[in-house]
C-alpha cells in the first residue's frame, strides 16, 4: 500500500493507521449499461456519482443502521472501456471505487469472503432528479408518456435514463443485483408491478410514484418505513399518490437536515455522510 493511498484513507480516520491495520479493495458501483430494471445512468450522472460517493459508507442489503456499517469509500474513478459498447452503442463506462475496512476479529470472515468472491455484488442508493424516457425524452419524474420501458419502439428498447443526480446515500453488498456487470440497484422497485402489454401510461406513472414514495420513506426511516409506505400507497390513485409523495418529501428533507445539523466530533462535516 502506497503512502498516497494511506493519506487518502487517513482523511476519514481519527488517527493515523498503518497499512497492516487496513484492508483495501475495489468495487464497481455502477455503469452506463441498461440494467434488469430497464434503466441506466447517463454519463453526466456517473460523473456526479463519482464526486458524491467519496466518503460514503458500505452496508448490507440497504439496511441503514450504524451497526451495519462495514467499509468506506476513499477514492473513485470513472473508467471508459473503448473495447466494448453498451446496448445503446455507446462506449462502456463504469464507476470504480476504492474502499477500506479496519482489520478486526469481527470482520475477518467478511474479508475472507470478499477475497474468495462470495461477497461480490453491490447495489447503490442515490437520488435522480430526472428520469428521462429514452424514446421521446419525457421526464418521467414530471410527466407521463405513452412509452413503456422494456418494450421496443421501431427497434429501440425503451428504458429510463437516470440523470441530474442530487445525492448519493450508501452502497450495499447484496445477493441479487439489478445490473449484470456492476450489481447496482438505484432504489426500491415495485417487483409486483404489472408489466403486461396492457399497462397504460397512467398505470406506469402510478407505479413510478409508488416507487418514489418507498424511496423517500427509506431515506427518512429505513426499510421498515419503506415497507409501511408501500402498504399505505397500495390502492391509491394518482392524485392521492402525489399527495402522499409530497408528505414523504417533507419527511425526507427534515431527516437529512437533522443529520446535517448534528454535532460531529470528527473533522469531516456531517453532510458528507447522510446515511
């Protein structure tokens, strides 16, 4: 381990750590490929995530608990692989992160599982201000359109382009990732959503609202809150869902503000670690 790497890690520690006290590994957080949810990050989104993920904590299964923290990212790199193309025909790009853990008796098995390729797939949690339709460019976060992701229109696969990244919350080890290459899940998804050809644009918009409500609930209260929000949103129409979404937006904003204003003994500001 070089001195430069140690210096970058020790920006996040209360004391200087030696190389033999630390375990360092690399992880691909996300890329610009269309994933299993028929979504992908834009190039500008990847650039923003590269900036936002420095200092973010690694957990398991998006369980936002301090006892669940296991690693921290100290460096990121956006890599372009000109030897391959994504499904859109663009050069393949991925966000690579370097993370560290302090070697302890408690994480000895985890380190062995990472080295052995058992703990491998990861998923990220972030917020995208824009969710553009790849066919017509409509921002699904603001308006609906007639195109359904997963269907082909004149030979083009419809998908959602995630852009205008506003925040990055955490990254997690998961068992089943959404992306084939990076193992990325951006948010909670409605697995039970009707994906048959009869799904209307209005039904798709309601599904997206339910997903956003569950994401906001997760930010403000974790997985239990997200599950409760899912139950509350079940059966609501679009007007009711928009009202519930606004309520959770206020809760999520208040929760983030509380974290940002809390007193931290470390040299880093609280705004660097929102979850």
